[in-house]
C-alpha cells in the first residue's frame, strides 16, 4: 500500500500517520485473504488480514516471532521504560501468576480505592451537573486503584505519587510516539532526549527505595516468606528477581514498567466506555438493575462482578468499537531463516508483522452492524450458547476479537484490568448520573495506528437521582 521507493515511501508514511485506520481498512478489504504492507516512519510493516494468518501468529514460536520485541518497539521501551523491558521481561510472569491469583483476595481493597478515588476526584455541588475532565481524571483513579494492589496504603493515596504514576503512564506513550517518528539510526540520539526515564526514575525512587530496602532487609533476616509479608507487587517481584534485578534501583524501574502497562490502556479504555455511557442513557437502567441484583446476592465481590453479564458486554463492546490501535499482535521475525505462513507467504528476518485489529472489529462478516455501538451485543451472544459464558467474556481473546492480543502472549494483565474496569463502571452507575457536555460523543484521537480517548473532553456528573 502506498509508494515503495526509499524517499517516496515517506510520503506514504506521512499519509499513514494522518489516516492509519482508513489505509489499513483499504488494505484489509483488498487483501482479505492474505497480507499487505504499510509504511511507518521508521520501518515497513506487514499487516495480515485473513483469520488463517492471524491464527499463524497465535501459534508461532518465540524463536520465530518475538512478541516482546514487537511490543518493545511500539513503546520505544529501550528509552521510555528501560532495556530490561525486552531483555528480561520477568514481570510478565509476575502479572500472569501472583498478581492474577491475588485479585480475589485483594478485591475489597481495590473496590475501596475505586470508591475513595472517585470521591476525591469528582467534586460535586449538591444536585447540579459538574463538568469533569474525563481522561486525566480516570488516569488518576486508575493509578490509585492499581497502586492499592501494587503498593498499598498510604502510598497509593499520596498526591505526589498518584499524580506522578498517572503522568508517567501518559508520558511514556507520548515519548514513544515522538521517538518512533525517527529512523532507527537516529533513535540512540533522540531517544534519551525525548524520554524522561532518568528523571522519572529518580522521582519514583524517592517514594519506593525506602520501602524496597526495608523489604530486602526483612527477607534477608527472616527468609522469603517472613510473617506478615505484604501481598503486593514488591513481594511478587522479589519471588522472580535475580541478581542485579534485586537492587532498589532496578526494582523501582520494574515497578514503573508495571504501572505503565496497568494504567495507560485501562485509562483510555474506561474513558471511551464512559463517553458511551454518557451518550446513551438508555443503558443505565438495565445495567443498574443487573448490578443491584448481583450485589444483593453476593455483595461487592468478584463473584458478583462475574454475574454482571451486561456490564461485561458494555465494556467489551466499547473495546471492540474503539480499540487502542488499528493493529495489534505486534511481532518481529527473529529466526535467521525468516518465517513462513501456512499459505506460503515468507517474511525475512527483521520484518515487523501485525494483525488488522480495527478492521477485524468493524468487519460485517464478524459483527452485525459493526459501525453501531451495541452495548449488549456480547450479552446476547452469550445467551443460549454453550461456550458463550466463556467465549464472549471481556477477558477472552478470540480470532474476531483482538483487543487483548491472542494466544500465549495475550495481555497478561487483562484479568486484573477487566475486574478493575467493572468495579469502576459499577461505582459510576451506583453513585452518579452522567451525560455529555456537548451534543456528540468526543471523537477518538488517532496518531498513526494508535488510538486514544479524547484528551480535552469533559463528562458531566451529578449525584445519582433517587
């Protein structure tokens, strides 16, 4: 797709930067049974369209296609998060294991922090409508809720730490977008200039190093399972960290990595869903009815949230409709002999390959009326379907639903993220009425393949009417 010459390809890259979803959609429609390529500023990218080839990505071996290098390139991780994000990604095991297992035990803490954070962030005046800056407010709420799990009280509520972690998550993607506008040979020069990692690490260390040093001391004195050992991210990291990774500096950097992956995407995802809720009040009644019935039966528990099928559907549909990118399942061919798809398509080593996520989610063959937001779409799909209770849950990746990736490298934090988003939406439904400030839902902001919730829009809140 687009010009292919060394210089003229930059013309295509400029067009792609401005209108990536449309260009990917054109390629998807034209090459639906195969693949096509598009120009980024720093590389050519192969986009696969057919379910067969997407499934090949799912089944691929790490020694053929690298997921960690693919995600590292998108985030410009060497400069924004640190080289260890891709050279030693042990935090993924922590997220998949201890963190996910702890959701039930720590559910009450997370709910408490969601409630406290909204109370502190959304300042209402009696029964009047109040304009709330949506995206940055949600960044701060998610920072607090996530860090209640990661580091606990009182630090998760410290205003400086809360604002810092929220801003860090936002700034990583901002810097990554800028760095990835430069060709590879310039990145070692511009990367450190455009990233604030060194400064941010020193900021984070002022809060975290004393805590980490005390944990290391207690572990040295009493062993790894000492009495009253906190069930938090520092403890989980110490179960896997080895050698230099056990230093306060590197553990702080690892805490920032996990904060980024936990906060950025979830904040954008929830803000998009909030815009839909404010736009479409007809969903509020059924969602509240379902929520109240579940809470009556099971209290404010993870079990109750799992019974809120319409709530789950609303959030999954928002992700389908909006998404975080035009493409996903980012991989880099690392096998010296290249990689050959099941249809015979061969890619040489070093090729960057992705799946056409946005086009897949807006394909009429996959979803009826795909250009219409239908909040209860997946709730209906779960009715009378033997696999529906699992297959159409928000956490469940699918060949037609790629928001969380697919296969072994599907988003490891999706179980925590989905429970957090459900709690947040449930809290809004229970306590507030919402509506848009303007006549239309705030448009998604695109930068190349990357999509983000509108940064400048407000949502109007008021205390829920009796």
